């Protein structure tokens, strides 16, 4: 199984905890898999299923303040 690592913003963490409580999930992993599966099903069954609405979504997320690498050059130069 592939692994996906996420950094949660404080607001997203609160929303995820509400979702977990509402749906009865015990772990964040289980809740995230379920939520993502629901979203993918919803999008794939809609009339517009080309996922173009996802373009740029990552750029809207908050960035980490304490970055491990200062630049992409530092990342690949290590």
C-alpha cells in the first residue's frame, strides 16, 4: 500500500476531528481514506469528471513556516 503524508492546519485538524466524531472513526487515517474516497466518487460520478477543478488546489494551501529545506536546490543538493 502506498503512503501519503499530510501536514494538517489547525483548522483542518478541527474539521477532521468533527468528521471523525460524526462518522465514528477511531483513527485519522481511516477518516481521511473515507473522506477522500467519498470526494473521488462524488467527482467521478458528476458530469464534469476531468479533475480540472483540482488544478492549483495545492497552491491554495498554507505553506509550512518551519521548512526543512530553504530551497529546492538545498533539497536536491544534500
